[in-house]
């Protein structure tokens, strides 16, 4: 086995700590193995670090790289369109073309606005929902992630099952200091995939609730599909009480299908948010929705703005990404390879005597260590053995397979069948070396 060394990255990290807080530009980048690493380039399914290590990459930059690293069509579109300008503080035709393309692709996209990232698009959706309903709160679910801003910085992680509180009144844990006290009053939090509980809560409290926000597949703690009827029931309840149903499609968008989870599950939300896979890593997001809700922006009651919105490079990257996805339709292959990898990992775990739970639809999925056969909600993930997961992730990393530290895997159109076999064989070797 080739020995992976991280000495160059370690030295660069020490240098970075003198100028970048914690040595990084996003908190999650600290949690790499064995520490934050520096990368030099990526190509297709591979990424290379400053020590010259090559990795088969299943992190895909936390999701955006649905076409793999450095797709030539995306790079040349950005280069060509940026040559004529970067940002006009005004409209341009290709921005309009992109919006028309999204309107055609996404079922609920009657009308839209472009923003820079998922976090701010989520906040725009809340603002629209509050403005239309005149109600103050949104309802969210345990374990779901909706960005890092104040009112959503609760509820993604309880240290253990006791700290999670009762199911009917979960404890929301803040994951940052410095949050304004009032932000906690903006939301109600519930366990996911529990329609009766959602029903009783909305029956009692709908007068306070402007929006229900959900990841249509819960990807930020485990990777959990909605129970049959759950999203449908949520849709019906939101209709009954005049509440905005917001799908946070930051991960599922352009990953489950070109029209996102809403097309995949055939459920149309009122508002939804797209980001990551939309532009192969360039900073753009979209809030899309039904006119009846988006009119709040159209008619100028809700302000949505941003100096950097819809700049030329990001629009070109999004157009090229979506064109390649439309032309090549890689979804059947992405699902097939994802599911092939999932079954390979289950087999490898079985052969080495590990209780590994592998869950998700395929284009993204999660590996955790527990005897839990069926993961329904965040509370089920609290039993996962985080020590074993860390051993697995670091063992894979030291053999050139890069996975997100919380056990999430993403498949891209650039992964090949040989990549899948390599990942499965490596996993079997790593699992075979791990203590139970
Ligand atoms: N919503 C979901 C479901 C996410 O996974 C993320 C980021 O991972 C966000 C929102 C926030 O998006 P961004 O990091 O682009 O601000």
C-alpha cells in the first residue's frame, strides 16, 4: 500500500493559521483527515493535494461537482463568457436564458430570482413566506441543514439521545455562539417522517407558521428517504393551513433528476431553493416558486438584492452544467453506480463482520456503523458509532478514497464502473483491518 503523507498540507496549514481564522474559509473544511488539507487540482473523479496524493473523490466539493472536477465544457463556457465582462449591475441575455431553462426543467419554477448560495436563498424563501402569510415562524425538522445563518443554526446535532429531548418538544441545540436570542423564537422544530406529529402541531399552531421547510431527502444526518406519504401529507397540510411548503433542494436539485426531488417524487412545493449542483462549483443559487408566493418579490414588497448576483462566470457555468446534464442524461448511470457501490459496501461489511448501515437513493448515500436496519429520522442516527466511522473514513483516505467526514458519499457523471470497484475493494480492505 502506498503510504500517504500530509507534510506539505500540514506546513501550509500552520502558515494559514496566521492569516485565516482556524486556517480555513469554511468551518467544515477543518474536519478533513488528518487535518485541513490543501489541494492543487482536480480532474474528473480525481482530486490531488499539495503532497501529491491522488484521491478518488466522493465528496465532490460537498456536492456541487455533479459533472466531476474541471469539466471542459464548463471551464470553456466560463472563460469565453467572462472575456466580455464579469458583472454589469444590470441584466444580460444569458441570465434570462438560464431562467428560461430552469423554468422548463423544474416543476414549481413559475418564476425565480438568482442569489449566490444556498444559505441566502433559504432566507429569501422565509422572507417571502412571512410577507405573504403575515405569520412569524417557520417549522423545520431535526437533523436537516439549511445553511449557517442565525435562525437555522439550531437543530442539526444533539450530543446524544437524551439531549435531543422529547419527540413532541425536541430540544434545539445551537451550534454557534453569538446567535441573537430572538432567532430561537423564529422556528418550531419537529422530528422528521412523523406525519401525525406534523398534523397535530400544524392543527394547533398554524396561526404562527408561515412556512414548513424540509430537505425532500434528509441528507445532512444519515441519508434518509421520506416515508411513503410523508411529503404528500405535508403538501396537503400546508394547503389546508395556507402555509408555504419550501423544499430545500440544495443537495437534491439536479442530483435526483434535472427537476430535482420535486420531479422525482412528483410533489410541487410553493417555494424551493437550488444551489450546489447547479453550476459545477461556481457561486449561484436560485429561489424558485409559484407566482402566488413569488409575487411578494415581483411586486416589490419583499426586497431581494445582491451586488454579485447572476454575474457572467456563474451564469455561464450554470448554463454549461445544465446543458451537459440535459444532453448526456447521466442520471440512470449515476443511480446505478451509486446503488452498485451501496450494495458493494454492504457486502464488504458483511464479509468483515461489521454492522454498517448504508442508506440513501444512490446519487448520494450515507454509511454509518450501527445495527439499525431502518433509519427513519435523525434520532436513529444518534446510535451511530462515530469512532468506527472516523476509523473507516481515515482508513479510506489513507488509501486514496475521499468521503465526507460524516459518512456521506456523492456520485458524479465522471465516476466509472472501475472507480466503484476500486472503492468497494478498498472498503473491504479497510473494514478488514478495523477492530469491531
Ligand atoms: N441547504 C442544504 C440542504 C444544504 O446541504 C446546504 C449546504 O450544505 C445549505 C442549505 C446551505 O447552502 P450553502 O452552503 O450554499 O450556503
